[in-house]
């Protein structure tokens, strides 16, 4: 078997090594998401939260595959983004940005991690508020959740 054939086999999900890399990336990015959500508080600087999310991913992936014979790339696959209120998505501020979160802000969080090019991304909507969410924000979150559930139920083999 040539090297090309071996490499193609490695990229298949039937390879336990590939599945392990996906799972590891997913575990790291989920932990990073939990950390970022905890930091979403009133008066928190958006840039600091984004930098913390990316730093956590770099730290966690940096500890993996250190002793591997083959150099394995790993780290941030998608920078931590906090899109607040009417910002649709993918807002990752410059270091000089002084924007802060306020009570009642709706924050869309996106981030991703990769190990050897196998990427796990995560997105989450969080409202900066203590206690239950009410009003328009609650309606928007409920509508998005219902739409996602309907879409997931439509995904079946043979469906378009």
C-alpha cells in the first residue's frame, strides 16, 4: 500500500484515530464554551472574553500530541466570537475595542477547535441576566429552538 492510500484511510471516520481527534476537539471546545458563558456578565469587556476563550483552546490543545513523531497541527479553528444583540454573527473585536456587555444583552457565542485539521465548532445563545428570561428575548430563543428541533426531525436518509 502506498503512502497516499494510507493517508486516505486515515481521513475516514472508520479510523479510531480520526474519531478520537474529533471527540477531543469537541470536548475542548465545549469546556471553552462553558468558560466563556460563565464570563458573560455585565461590564465584562467583550475582547477579554474572546481572548480568554481562544487562550483556553490553545492551552488545552497544546498539551496534546506533544510526543508524537509526526507534527500534528492543533489549536483554534474558529476564533471566539461574541455577537451582541443586533450583531448577526462572527464579531471578534480588535484588541483596542472597549465594548462591554450590559444587563439584558443577548449574546451569540461561536468558537471552534481543531486537532490535525479535524474541526469541532460550537455556537450558543446566552442572555446576560440573572433569573428567567421574559418578553421578546424569551420569544426569540423559543422560536429558534423550535425551528432547530423541526429541522433536526426532517433530517433523514433520502430527504432533501
